[in-house]
């Protein structure tokens, strides 16, 4: 008499694969969340892995516009800049890729890779301009889903795409790192600043504010009514009212507050220091 053996229990990977193959089913998300929660409870996967798997289910619902670097915070290189100007920007910012535009910042000329300039740093004959060094720019709409964006990055073997709005205007920039961070969480590299709380109070009554703080959150915290028509974040708002990318130490008046740029690089504002503006002295009475 042969001994009966119970069928082996399907592995977590097998169950996930079977479930994912039917991801069009109405109850897919509920079943997926339940399976992940059960696997986490049983110790089959850790909390971070569970979070990554959960994020995968929302990747096709997230759009490029939701994660892109806004236009006002992109470090652009103008096509007529000298090699010395360009080298200075690369040395200060440390990025590997830069969008190149015309002097009006309306026409996209291509992408400049830092490594393509290395031969000219060693006294090789300089090109008359940088147009011969530019790579074609990948252009995508704001509405592109992140799962499709990730596939494009993989297929085309590029790491950066420029984002345009419905009118064809440059509205932002997205990198493969931005998309991957939506799955695995924040990735810090040697050029990233350590993230602080969005708004933190100092002992002297001033505040340190992240430049990426959304304007509605900033308004609520400081009882203000700044418009978010021209920018989504307080850093973008500062750039808008100053009409340029401000440098460290530059100030802007925000109602009763004075904002000073405390951290920034060539690519974006990072942090602002807020303190109450000194009261205006009373007018001197005329004789």
C-alpha cells in the first residue's frame, strides 16, 4: 500500500505569480493585499519587502507628473554657454546628465552627458559648440504611467526623460531613479542632502522649511494665502517671485516673514530659513 503524500504548498512567489496573472479581476487588489499581509505575518517576507510589493500595485496609477522635478527646479544648460561655464556647473552640481536648451529656454536641444566632456578637460581640442556632443532627448507627456515609463527606460537604455505638458511646453524632468524610488523608497546618493522635517522650529522663533513643502501646507503652517497657480512648492514660489534660481543667502519677502535660502545647489532649492520681518519704523512726523 503506497503512502499518500500531501501536495506541496505553493511558494509565495508561485501564489503571487498566479494572482498577478489575473490582475484584471475586480478583487485583485484586495486579494493581493491579503496575501502580502499574510506573508508578512508569517515571517515569509519583511516589512520593507511588503511595502515594495504594495507599491507595485499602484505603479500604473501613478503618473510622471506626480514624481517629476518641476521645471523651475531643473538645472538647464544653454546651448551658447562657454565650455568654462558648463564645466563650472558640472563641478558644482555633480550630476551626470543635463538638458540643453536655447537661450529662451523654450526649445530643447538635447541631453549633455558629463562623461562626453571628459576628453576636453585634458586639453583635447575644444569643439566650436556643444551641439555635436548632445544626445537625443526623450520626451514624454505628464500623463504617462510610471510602469510604462520604467519599461521605456529599460528598452531605450536611457536614464532621463524630459516631461512636456498638453501644450508641448517643458514642465519637468524624470529619471529612472525617481521611478525606482516609487517602488523601493528613497535612495540617497553622494549628492543628496539629508532630508529634514518639512517644517521645523528653531529656538529663536525662526523656522527651517524644506523647499519642497507644498504651498497649501506652507500656508496652513504660517497662516498665509500664497497662490499655487504658478508653483506647487514654496521653493518654486520663491523662484517665481524672484524670477531666477536664487543663490544661498538671497532673501524674499513672504507677508510678515522673510525667507532666506539656506541650502541650494545648481539644480534646485533645498531649504529655506524663515524669520519674522522686522517691523517698519513709524514715519517721522513732518514739522
